[in-house]
C-alpha cells in the first residue's frame, strides 16, 4: 500500500505524521510525507520519502519588515495567510480536497489528556497521540548538568517567537525559587544571561529522555510539548501564544496537572514565580504522575494497524 501523509505547520505538526509513516514502513507499506521544505532533511534522515510543498515555515516567520531591527511575532493575519497559502498549494499539487473533510475523522490525541467530543453526524476514532521514537542520547553537557543537583525546571517555547529579555525573565523566576533552569533555545534562540552554574541553554533534545528528569515544564502549550510533559508525569505551566495552545492550557488546568498564565503577553517574572509555586506542590506532581499512568503510548501503532485493516 502507498500512503500519502500531508500536513501544514511547524515541527509539532510534522512529527506525529512522521511517527505514523515509520509505523507503516515497519509493516511493509510505503509512506510519502508532504510538508514545508525546511523539514526535508529531518524527514529523509529516517529514510522516509518527502515532497516539499508550500513556503519554508521557519524562514517565513523569521522575516523582518524593511528597516526593522528586531524580530516580532507574525500578525494573526500573516499567520492565516501562511496557512491558507500552504493548504491551497497542497490542494493544487496533490487533488486531495475531497479527502480533507469526512464524517469519520481520526483524532491523534490522548483520550485522557484530550477526550473526543460527540459531534452530531460524526464518528470519531481516537487512537491516542502519535509519538515519534527517538533513540538519541542526551548531550554530555546536559547529562552532567542533570546529575549535578536536584531536578531543574525546564523552559521551552518551541517554534514560538519571544522577546530578547525572555531568557533573563525565566532564569530570574527559577532563581527566585532556588531552582536550577534548563532553557530550550527554540526558534526564539533563548539563551542564559550569565555563566552561572545553575542554568543551561540547550538545542533540540530527546524530550522522552529529558522531561521525566525535570521538576516541572514551562512551555507554550503546543500539542506535542503538552503531551510529552504529561507522558513524563511532570506538572506544567502553560503560557499560550495562539490557536489550540489555549485549549491545551484549559485541559492542563482541568486535569489538575498544571496551571497557566493567561497569554504570553501576561508573562512576567512575578506571574511565573506564582505559577511555579502552585505547579511544584506535591499534590500536583502526584496528579501528573497519575495521568501519565493512564495515557496511551502506542497511538501511532494503533493508527497504522487501523489504516492497514481498513484500506490495505
């Protein structure tokens, strides 16, 4: 069977599609992943065929207007234009529009973390989240940092942009609580403010190996990071920027596995300290661990098996 898997968005949108492609290949089927061109090298490193479509997402969101010296978050109108252009390009190149809407959708989200709704005239199949296996070890400097003290706080905003002072704000909040900090650089290129031994700036690393070893996770509320933190049994502070990130913030609060700051614009050192104090209470960690024990860890495998049994 030959399967076309197509997505629009950032790494968090491509990663689960890639996980499904690998599960299909394991079962002897061919998958072609279509996504923004900046993901080509990454996808092909797994031996999966790739078709670039639409604009380079990272380059598009990094662009600066003429004369502007600092980077800012793209406007909502600009983000909508990006999504619309990418979808239109995929429809034009691939004749797939009839396959996009259906009364029988699949939901690649954990049923505990994000239970499906019950819409009229729809039959939803919920497989669980599609996790991408990552055999890579953590970098040596990160291993050394983790081993040199109590579990640190993890801060990361993924593909979101952030102001230049954000790294300083995060470290100040951690220090106010007497905690060490790991800062994930992300697209905002967050860094540390000094050479203190209590903080470390990192690039992309294996979340599956890292997050179970931190005290709490502060992030933007992307579906992938929210699910990875929940899977690790770590309490969360969600700082949503846009789109579905507000939904994930609500779900984290509803489950009692974390707290949230209203929006990224409301992020201050004081607000973050207050949120972390609440997040680090033993009862919240216990709830996070309880939720982790109930999560479905094989969503990509279940989806691949259902796809094969239905269409193979």
